[in-house]
């Protein structure tokens, strides 16, 4: 029978079937060469041992392992007593079977079980002594001497074997814990470990990927062979970055390598670099926008005054200049919003009210465009800077307006799930190509002619500043859906 441990046979099964085989071997080999015939009681003893083995084998799935072992060894005590009784009594050699039983019990049951089995053997042996006194002509003092001798032998064997087995159990448990702890630590280390011997063969490694392991193995073997090789270097494997550090061990008879994955650190460094550049650009853009906005307002005001008294010949040029100055003002406004997306003052606000204000502002920018707004509000509150949050939502709705055709609809839904609310804005435009979808929140990325590429980037920054996030899905020819997630206040 195979146990749960896949690497060995169940020890209880071995003990169960070893008993009848041992008894059979002992009885047949010790009686036949001497008497030239096997006594009938021996056959019954052998049969009983096999029947008990089958019973124990059937019980092992129903009784706990430790309890079953006690039952097996304690049942051997009377069985050996029967063998002693029918083989010449205490004068024979079979009382030594109790010593074998005590030693085997020490291996399986350790100190406590050994003492119990030895005391049971002494008690049962005392019964055999009494029977021998009653049925034999030997002097009682002689028989009692044998009892004292064998009892002392049984108990001494129990003490010695029990002590040794207990030491073995403690040491085995310590080794098992140490092995499990060490293996568990090494297996779950975030770093890869590899050790090789002087021939370059791998002794141990927790690196599972074959390709990575072969690359690391090649480098550490080269490090061990050539002393001038650097002890650490960066490796690029399958677009991931690794640092391998090596050391010679056992007087340069082997080498140890530690592999660390630097990919996330590299990405973090790149993200930090981009963030710093974006912050610098935002600050620069904000400064420039402030400097440009005032003279731009003066230019626009002057053009409006001139347009009232201008000749009809130059009026189209003035209108064009006014239009471009308005467009330039919008670009400057985008730069200012990009530089100032952080909330100033957080208040508890109703999302539906923010959306209503955002729609009014958007409608003013497209007064002649007939777009139907379909709203479905399951309102929720959030902590927000109303003006900043409105600016972020306006940019997304503006994007939906710009790509929608006359007569199409924009669907706006608000709802909440547990501690998170969401705003869903869906248009019926031409959709966003897959290659563009991952770049739409990048600053200055745009597919619209004359666009700044800052609108959606500003919206994302504002939402993230409110501890939220934006997700987008799109299908060519069917439109796009932007989902704004915000924590519920």
C-alpha cells in the first residue's frame, strides 16, 4: 500500500506483514531441523498471525496510525507468550522474542511505547512463569531466577532502546524542520540562486525557467573558470533585466550565483524620469501660459474693437484672427489645466451636480451641434475639488462631442458598487484604433487635426489626484466608453 508520502512505503503496512512472516520463519526454522516435524500448535499460531495481519491491514484506514501501532505490538505480547508456552516454556530460547519486540516497538513508538510494551511483556512473562511452576518439576527458585533475569533484560532493553529512539526522534525532527525551513526559504526567495561544483555542474538552483537558468549557468561557469571575470554584471533576457552576483566557495571548488530581477526597478526609474520631465514641462507650460494669456487677451480685445469699424475688405481677415486667437486661448487654457490638476480644496459633492455643470459648459462650446444626452443617474457622493473634477469630466465629454456626428447620442451613467462609484460616458463615434488606445492618455498625443493632445491627459491626472482611475474600451465603428472610478464618500 502506498502512503501519502510518495517516496516510500507505508511503515505500518511493513510492520503488519513483517510480523506473520517473521513468526513463520522463526517457528519453521527452529523446530523442523530439531524435531523433524512441526508441532500442530505452531501451525495454529502461524495461521492466527496471518489472520491478525489481515485484520490490522483492514483497520489501518479506520484507526489512527499511533493507536494501531499500539494495538499491533500489544497483541504480539500474548502471541509470543503462546509461542513460549508451546515450545518448552521459559526454559526455551523464545523468551528472547520479547527483546526483539521491544526493540522494534522502540523504533515505531519511541520511549513511551517501548516502556508500555516492555511492562506488558514482563507481566505476561510472569504468567508464563506461574504456569511453568505449576506444570514442571523444576525448583521454583530456579524458575523465579529466570523471571528476574529476563525481566531485568526486558526492562534494560526498553530503557536503552527507548532512550536511543527518543534521541533519534528528536534529531530527526530537528533535521526535518531545518530542511523544510531552509528549502522553504530558498524556494520562496525573490532572488534566484544557483550553485555549481568545480566541474561546472549545477548542484542546486531554484531558477525554474530553462532559458534563464542556462544563461545564468553559462555566466557563473565562466566566472569560476576565469578568475579575472567580474563578480557581478547585468543580463538582458527576453526583454527583462537581471543582475547576477557571483562568489567562489569552498576554496574555489565551486561557485554561488544570486540572480535579481531589475525589470520593475528599471521601469520605476523610467517612470520617475518621465514624471520629473512631465512635472518640469507642466511648470514651464504654466509659466508660459500665464505670460501669453494677458497679451493674448489684449490682442483679442483690440481685434474686436477694430472689427466694428473695419472695412468690408479686411473683415474676413479680422474674423480669422479672432478665431485663431480664441483657439490659441483654448491651448493656453489646456496648458494651465495641465499644470494645475492638483485639487485645492476637497469637499463632499454630488457627482450628478458636477456632471450637470460639465454638460452646461460643454454645450456652450458646441451650441449648434445637435447631440442628444441620455443620462441614467444612481447618484453618489465623493470628496473632490468641484472645479478640478468638473474640468476633468468636461475634457472627456468634449472628446465625445468632437467625435460624434449630428443626431448621435452620448450616454452618461452614474452608479456605485460597494465603496466605489463610477461615471460611464459612452459615445457613438468612430471608435479608437487598438494601436492608439494605449497612448490616448499620453501628453501631446492626438489624432485630431489642430488638437493639443492634453485634454485626456489632464482628465486622467485630475481623476488620479482624486484617488480615482479611468478605464476606456472602444470598438471601431461603434464608439468608445470611458469609465471614471471614484471612491464613495
